C-alpha cells in the first residue's frame, strides 16, 4: 500500500517565478520524511507538487520527474484527480468542511470514490478512520454534530481521519501542528508514529524537535540568497542530520545560528 | 461581522475629535437620515393619497367588490410573474456565476462577466420592445407545445394565446432583466468560498464539479437565496417591460400563464391605467402602489437579512 517517491531534477514555477530549483530525493515507503528550512524556501511548494495540488494555483507548473512507485505523476495521460486519491494531504490550518457533520467529513472522500456504499460499510470506515486518527473516543457520541464545532486539535485529527479514510498510499502534511497546543501536537506526533506502519508520510515542520522526534529522514531546504530560488541543501537520515550533517548550513540552521 | 463593528466604534472613539472625521461622520449621517426620511415620506404620501380608495365602488375597481380584492388579484399576478422569472433565473445565474468564478480561464471570465453586466444597462423599454417584437413571436409555438403536452399543469391550462403576449413571455423578459444583478451576486458569493475548503476537497481527489458540490454550493447557500430574493425584488417592481408585453386589460386571478386571459401585475396595472385620471381612480392606483411598495420592501429586507445572516454564519 505505502509507496516510495522519486523526485529528480524538479523545478517548480509560479508563472514566470522559479520558486524551487533542482530538487533530487528519494522518499522511502513506510517512513516519515520531514522537510525543514526557513520560511519562503519552498517546502510547501515541493510538498504540493507531490500530489499535483501545486497546479491548482493559476500559472503554476512543475518541470522534471516525480515518480510514485514507478508511475510518473506528471505523465500526460495521468489524471491529477487520480493522483490526489492516491496521495492525500493534511493542511496547516485544520479545514473540515463547515457544512458537514463529523461523520460526513470523514466519509466525504469515499463518497467521491465509490458513490454507492451501504450504511454498515460506511459506519465501519468512519469508526476505523477516527480510531486511526485517535479521535474516536472523543467524538463517538456526537458523530452527527458539525465538524467545525471541535477544538483545533480535534479538527486537525478529523482532517487526518478524512485523509486516511480513502486509504491513500502517501500522506502529505504541511505544518499540521503549527496551529495546535502542545498536547494536541503530541497526540498528532503519536499518530504519525502509528500511521508510519501503513503509509508513506511527508511532513513539513518549523519545529526542529518535532522533525527529530517523528522523522526517519530529513530534507533541509534553503535559499541561496534572497530572490534566488529555493533548493534542497541536504537530504539525509534524521539521526545524521541532527548529529553530524554534511553541510555547514544545515548545522547552522538546526542549531539556531541562522534564520 | 462583530469584529468590523468593534473596529469601527473604537476607531471613531479614538479619532472622533479630528475635524476631518467629524465632517465625514456628519455628512454620512445626514445622507443616511435623508434616505430614511425620504422613504418614510414616500410611504406616508402613498398612504394618505391612497386612503380614499378604501371607499371606492366597483365601477372604479374593475368590478371588484373592494380595493383589497383588486389589489390582492394584482399582487397575485405580480408574485406569480416574479416567481416564474426567478425559477428561470436561478439555474441561469448559478451556472453563469460558477462559470465566471470557477470554470472559465481568467482571460475569458472577465469579458463574460462584463457582458452580463452590460445587460443591466439595457433600458427596460428596449426589453419591452424586444419582448413584443422578437421574443413573443418565437414564444408562440412554445405556448402551443406547453398547452399540448403539459396542459394538465394549471400553469399551462391554455388555450394558448395567439400573440404569446402572456405572463409567461413577460416572466422571461423579467428574468433577463434580473439576470445581471443576480449573476453578479452569485459570482461574488461563489468566489468568497474559502480556499482552504476548496483545497481540502481537491486534495481528497474531487473533480472540479465535485469540489463545487462539496464546498462552493453548500457554503454559498444563504448567499444564493439572498441573491434570488434581491432579484425578485427587482422583478416585482419592474413596470415597462411587463406593461408593454402583457396584452391583458382586465384584472383576474389566474394560474394560467399561457392564455390571453392572464393575471396582471401591480406595476403594469398602474402604468396602463394612470391616464384615466378621475381622482378616485388615481387613489386606487396609488393604493396599489402602496401595496407593491410594501411587498418589495419586505422581499428586499428578507434578502438582506438572509445575506447578513449568511456572512455571520460563514
Ligand atoms: N500562490 C503563489 N503564487 C506565487 N508565488 C508563491 C505562491 N505561493 C508561494 N509562492 C512563493 O514561492 C516561494 C516558496 O513558497 P513556499 O510557500 O513553498 O515556502 P515555504 O517554505 O512553505 O514557507 P513557510 O515556511 O513560510 O510556509 C516563496 O518565494 C513564495 O513567495
Ligand atoms: Mg509553507
């Protein structure tokens, strides 16, 4: 189910603006990969290119090759909608659908995939996904209440439940904890640990400790200089990154001597 | 909503002493008071001048027993015509609004939006002429068709009018006239859908249409209702087009919108009748005007109320 991702020579543009240049990396299946780096260096941009969410923005485009388990995501015959069903995404700000109940939120992605689903199958998926997102016990008595009525941390876990309900191969998370308190953050970090056994996970974070805690491998992005495109400076196992990085820039950033 | 209100009040309390602010506040206050006074003045004028109609006899009321029966029949026709217009406008404006806000590439969306806005600049006399000379002849076969196949629906009971200058044709003209404003509001409502929700749907693997069904339409529901109500308000009061297109003269209450015996609307009734100016008949017309004023006011009020409730909730 989980799949590896090969990124080679990727340049990403917003219109004429080259935001990220020359990215090469291999994201292993069933592992957690963290992207770190200063603001504006293109972490979100690269992450969004992994499920073709990038091209939702008018004028945005990707050059190079991104291959998920042998399939080139940007091959002309590939439908971006199909890609996004395989590669799920959790955003920085929790964004449950405001007009839907908790139950409907979880099931919403599945409704797209298979229109017909009997009630007991749907119930099963909802419970499994909410348990998977560590939210079941908190919401099982109010599944029909609006999702927007939950706390921020609960909403974010609801979004994770929604994303895993469709059983994607890969889960992308863009700063999933940045709007959350430490307790919700720790709940989500635990969750990422558990999800790792089934999914390939890529997470963007500004929190060094978080990257060190949850990830197996880390990519450090940086800008050569202001106005220049962002690039991947170093990509290594997290242990090595945080103890003995190859690049001095990585060490400077991780130890906080550098913005 | 509350946030902006708070901001406003703190702003003015902080800077209320500056002369520029005081002048600005004074003029805006005066202007808004003027509007209210003016509206109240219109209402009072209509009430005073229309009051004699209460004592009018059947000879001045198109053979109705009292003025309420007459105005009631006219209001029925008004609401019927406007409602049918809205039934036509709803899918058109929602479709156009979505095309402009979500489907068309930006290069195309602009001119399409502009074209629709241009429709609003066409004078209603022109719409009326177009209704009589262009639309009605083409609608005649449609009338026959509706009566033949859907005659069992009271609206299409027939017999089909030979000229097609019916309430149905008038409603279509009304629909075209209300289309620009309704489409403009729809477009605005749709483009307010938060990006985060739209991206959430797309990231789940929704197609564009599925994304619209999951986020844009439910999020904009109250805005869409408000847009239609505001359009309804416009259609209710529209005079020239209906007065020109509709060939009816009598005042009847009828669901039938395809025969030559149609209900009439208040505005058209007034436009057709104001020349026969005996004082009591003028009073009857003014009374009808008062009823229309109240109805339009109510519908617009409702539209605004729903619109604000929607934005607060969103
Ligand atoms: N929608 C957009 N249109 C044009 N340029 C954009 C857009 N989004 C991002 N950019 C630009 O692309 C570059 C990379 O942005 P990106 O959002 O990927 O950075 P980031 O590393 O995620 O930063 P942060 O840590 O602040 O989230 C920036 O220079 C940014 O200004
Ligand atoms: Mg970002």
